[in-house]
C-alpha cells in the first residue's frame, strides 16, 4: 500500500510518502518564526502550513520516480492539536484525495506517536508507552496495536510545555528543551530542591505547573546569571526525571497486581530526544530487565512518517471518512 500523509498539528509541517514499511520520501519543516515570540503563535502556524504544504507537495510530486496517481490512500493528522493547523493539513490532504479519486483516512496524532516505535522494533505485548511531547505527557498500555488504554496523563502543563516555560523564565530561547539540556551539563543538579507534585499519589497522573511557579519565585529572589541558569536547569531536569521514573514504577507495580506483566516500554515524542532523560530511563529499565524502545530519530518529534505508519499499521476500510471534522481534543478510544 502506498500512502501519502501530512502532519500539521502544531508548528511542524511534514509530508511523507510511505509504501508498506518503507519510507519513500519524508520532509519536515520546522517553523522558526515562533522563536522570537517564545512560543507557538497559532495564526502564524496556520499560515506557514498553508504556504509550505503546497510547496513541499509540488516538489514531491515533481520527482520523476513518483506518480501521484499510484497513491492508494491519503491521510492526515486530524487531532489533537491547534484547530487552525489541523484544518489546513486535513483540508489540503482531503483535496488531494478527491483530485486523485482515492480514499481519505483521518489519523490521531497521539496514535501516530504510540505506534511509531513498532516501525523499527518488534514490540512485545503487553507494552507500556510513555508519551512526552510539547502538548502531552501520558502513559498508555498497549495490549496489541489496536487495543490502547490511557493509564495516566498530566493534569496541567505537558512536559514539553514545562521545559519551554522554565526556559523562558530563566532567559533561555525557544524551544526550551534543548537549551535547558545544554545549560544543565554545566550545573549542579542538587543545587535547588524543586517540588514534585503528585509524586506520592498512587496513580499515574502528572502535574508540572507547580514546578514552574516555584521557579518563577526563585528567579525573583536570585540574580539570573550563568551559574544560576546552569544549576536551575540541572535541578529541573533531575526533578522531572524523578517524577517520571516514580510514576513508571508505580504503573508497572499497579499492572503487576492485575497480573499484567510488562516486559517492554516505549519512550516517544520530542522530549524523548533529551539525552539526560534517556540515560536515566535506560538505567531504570535495565535494572528491571525491561526492554526499552525508541522510534527512529526522524519519527521522534511531530512528523508525517508516523502518521503514514499509523494509517498502514491499523488500516481498515471502516476508517475511510472524508467528512471527518478535525478535533483539537481528539482522544484515543
């Protein structure tokens, strides 16, 4: 099956042409226009998607070895995400499906992330997935690639959002994750004692907004110099991974009590690119003899390859629906 996919849920414009389990073409455009604003501006994101999607698709179809009339299915991210961005990507892709008289399948952005690890790994079920992105922090149980159950999620800020807001408070650029990771290598991770909301609650939910509030107070009491920024960045990263680790251990124990033994875990989403977080989680699961999987590097952050793969992996004619309306709060059911 030859699939054309688009991903425009936030500020990454991406298209992919995938045949079965082979990526034919994959392009990702990161909108740098948001950097000067310290965060994503929805209106600017939508306008950029509209401009870049046309340009990228024309370039793709102009390649001599690609015949768009041979495409079997068109699919696009239809939620969750920014409604304007979702509308641009889905409407554009629906138009292509009509033009080439091919079916259109709406794809859940979260499902794309969750299934992305199975593209380059043989998943052992039951399987736990930790989703770490700018908009979501969630733990899922996969009984198989069709049965996906949400076990816990952030009740306020997502982890990527927490990184971005913290970076902004201490004068670092956007996106904040890479900036904090860089400064943290020069700091003392034990210098600041930061709060760990919900850490002792025996559930799998997260909360990160209280950490941001505490850091805001610290910035008002201290001189914001390189030493302060480095120490705070290191302490922030340590606090974040301690929260994540504790919740994962709780999750594994809760499942074990239900006679569900998890032997493999996936870490997906853009924040999973953080080397400090990866190293700590690798140590955690190595001690428990649990296999840890990651998606391909190009399928880690928001991208169309994971959308194409989700379409192929769970293809069903019943999912064909050109009238599907994008939903900014779309959930996995």
